[in-house]
C-alpha cells in the first residue's frame, strides 16, 4: 500500500499563529489563561488545553473574570483564530483598559481580520453586503457584525440565485453590491458566485477573501484525489474547511472518508486498496497526521501466524521485488536478510548511480531496503539484487505524478543539444525545449550546462521513459507564488527595507520583495524640497519605506519615506522657541537677507537689517556661504512654517520684534514658495 500526504495539510498560518501564541502564554505561567470560544476546531487539541488548565469561555463570564483579576492572579483572554463579533471585541478592549490585571491576546487569523476591515470600511446605507459562507459558523457571525447597511449570508450559488434579494431585483435600487467570502469557502463555489454577481450587477465590488493557504490546500487535495483509491480527510467535526476538503475530494474520489484520529481509520481500506491519499483541515495538528500515517503502516504490516509461515516458505524468483533487513555493510557490498534461507546481496554499482559514494554513508545495519531480484540461486541461498532498479521504477512513477500535477522539480543541466537542454533527475531524463528554457531565441544554451535549475514537468513519454519540462513555466509559477505571498500579507502602513532599482524625474522605483516593486513619488521621498530624486538617493541604495496605497488588481504600490517624526517643522518646534539662541549654517543669499539652516530641512531668514547694527550693502559683506553662526530666533510663523532670525540682537538689549516672521518677510516683499530656486522656502517677488 502506498500512502501519499498532500503537501499543504494540517495547521494553516493563522491556526499555527494562534496555538503558538496561546502555548507561549501557558508556558509563562502567569495567572489564568482563557480562550474566548474554542481557539480552533479540534477536539483532541482542546482536550489537551483543558488538561493544561485553559478554560474556554463565552461572553456571559467575561465581566466576572475581569473583576476577579488581581496582582496575585492576573487573567489573560485569548481571542480564537476565527475571531469574534465587533461588539464582543469592543467590550473586551473596554474591560482591558479599565482593569489593570486583565489582558487580551488577539489571535484572530490575519485573513479573517482582513475581511473584518473590508466589511467595516466598504459598507454603509448605500451598499448591500453579501458573504458566501456558513451562516452559523463563528467566523461568519464575526464578519457580519462589522458590516453596516443591508447584509446577507448565502451558502453558495444555489442559495444566492434563489434568494429574495435577487428576485426583488435590488440592482435597480442603485446600491453597490459588496461581495466577499468566508476564508475557508470552497474555491469552486466561490468562483461561481463571483461570476453570478459580475453577470447580474454592474455596481459591485468583489473582494477575494479566501485564505491563500485554503486555496492551496484545496488545490492539492483536488490534484491528489483522482490519483488514489481512497482519501482520508483528517479534521474536527465542527471544522468548516475540513468539510470543504471532503467535498473537493469526493468530486473525483468517491471513497473519501472524514476522520478525526487514527482510531477512525476505516478497516475496509486496509489490505484491499493500493493507493491511499491523506489531507487534513487547518485545525489538525501535525502530530495527528503523523499518527494516522504510522497507524496505516502498522495495520498494513500486521500479519497472521499463517502469513508468516507462508512467507518463510516463499520462493524468490528473478524479477521479484523484495524487502530485506541489512545484516552487514562492506566497502563493496550490502547483505540483506530477505526471508527464508536466502541472503540478498547488493553491490555498490547496483546500490547507487554515484561511483564515488561509500556504502557505509548510505545505509547501516538494521535498515530496511527494497530491491529488484536480478537472479537467485536456491543451491547457494544467495540472490543478487538491485536497489537502483527499484529506485528507477519509483522515480519514474514519481515523474508521472509530477507530470499529472504540473509539479516543479530541481536538477542540474547535464548537456545542451541542438533543440534544447537535458537534465537528469534521479535517473530520469528530462528534456527542456529551447523555447521553454528561458534563454532568448538564438541565445547560448550551453551557458546553463552545469547549473541547477527549477523545471515544471509538463508531460512524460512512457515508451521512451523520459519527461518534458519548462524552466520558463517554473519561473512563472514561482513568480506568481512570490506575488501571492506578498499581496496576502501586504497592508497600508507596513514598513519594508528595499533596494532602489530605477529613477525618474518624478520618483524612484524600489524593490521591497523579490520581484515586487513600488514607487516613491519625489514628494514622499524627503521633507526637503529637491529638484530630482538623485539629490537624495542613488540606484542600488537600500532604503526603508512603507506602503501608502496599493491596488492588487493593477499591481500598483505607492510608497513613502516621510513620517511625522522626521518632519523638520516638528523637529524645530521640539528644539527651539522664540528667544532661543541657535547655531545655524548659512545656505544662500538674497538681496534682502541670508537664509540659514536651523535644523536639517528647515531654514530661517536673517533679514539684512538683522545681520549687523551697521548698515551693509549686501549680506555677503558680512557672512560667508557655508559658515556657521549663532543667531537669536525672533519670530515664528506656525501657519506658513517661517522662522525669522537675528544676529545683531544676540548681545544687545531686546528690540521690538516683528509680530510674526511673515510680517518681517512681507515688509520686504518676501513670499513663501515651495518652488524656490534656492534651498530656502523664501524668494523675492
């Protein structure tokens, strides 16, 4: 029996994040730990929490728990991965702010929180919010509490199409239809609902809110199910995403069984079916999956006394596949006990393709090895075996599966031929046509020889025992995966460390994740007025930036560097007030005065009348560009962000200062301009 486990099975990101946060809280040993509702839908995990003293509570108990929390026994409430309602969350936060020893840990899955934000920000009296999901599910109840205006929950297309909302022809009311889905919704059903809304309503907004992990899990299960004789779907009885997995698998594998633990494995599949597939819902711990795999192996290997007698008397023939236990390993041979009175021998050449390998590094006494019988001598009690032959057959079967699933594999390019490249993967020849190599037409294919490349397997030639692959498609799939990973976690306000890739007169393009670029407009690059981004950064520079706005459908990301904490005007006000003395740097001259940098990015004007007590013809008669001087701050215009400075008032009795910096400037015809040719914010009309 062959047991295959889907690649994406078990705890998803959100559930793992919730359980790990809860377990850290338990390990801290501080006070009592509660979960607001069951943290995940898995009975075995919840039983484990109960043994650890963690109690699942509801809203009726929360006030009493908050009141009882004190220094000797603080209380921590962990919000479940499925989230809670808006009213419940606001109540929890209110209790946390009013009770010093009552704390809240929000473990709501980020994908669920995203749907909460969509419901809150995009619904109002002029919208109709439609959620595709299970009406009684706690995640759905939580999402719906954040939506305003008219709102509905439909299980799928049939319920949506037959609803009173559709029959009443609400599209004529002028309201905008907002469509979203429960994060664990069945992907095929969601696509049907999307198409229905797109075809019936022009005034609409559709948000793809199905968790990417859910999509991958369902896609893996859909790919695995038709290749096996039976599917085991592991998950809790209350788990919505587990039920969706069952539905997906049953479409192509009628023998699909839903189980919670290894004790639920149906006995009728043991010994009667050849290939068994396993997948698991998002709330299934890895340990339960491993337990099911182990139990399957134990049940398969359970043999009766009669079976053991038959095995001892079995005849070994050339062409058989046998499994033996390693009894000794030398430099050139491996000896196996293969049952009866026969010893199996595998030479180095028949054990591995690598002539430089050492058998002692590959296998040890006690290991089990499956091998092909080349020839057998009943007289000598010796069978010559080949592990390479079995590996080759297994590798070919694996390659056939790769072709069915469009899997991406990795290998080293061994040679370049006229029409493409050749890669050997575990003894299987993979041919990559030149057009799918990623090398430009008439380019040098030999440049890839010896390099390790990722290839998507597209088809196999069973007769010729070779496969065909595409480097270009593998790169495209990886790029798509990277983009999905980025967009699934990206949010406005999130900071990234990126690299400047390109520059234009209006801004710079920054790579903030592999293959993901955003643009920082010149106005968001710095608080200073600059004519070109090259005054601030260069191509290749590393820069910290954050997302200002983004549009996934258009792959557009707007970035920024400016923050209120670095605002020069704010820094100036935090450091100086009218009457303070500051050391400044002279940065430019005009006929009516000199401009000096008070703090980086904020200049002040030393009017010509404030430079010296003696009359001067021009500022440069007294001051030097780039020199540092002490000045007194005599006026500040908060509205126009102007600062008036004086040198002559430093060591003399205070004279009557202008009412504000703006009045001093206005007397000389000075106006504020962000387009000033000089570094300063002032110019002359």
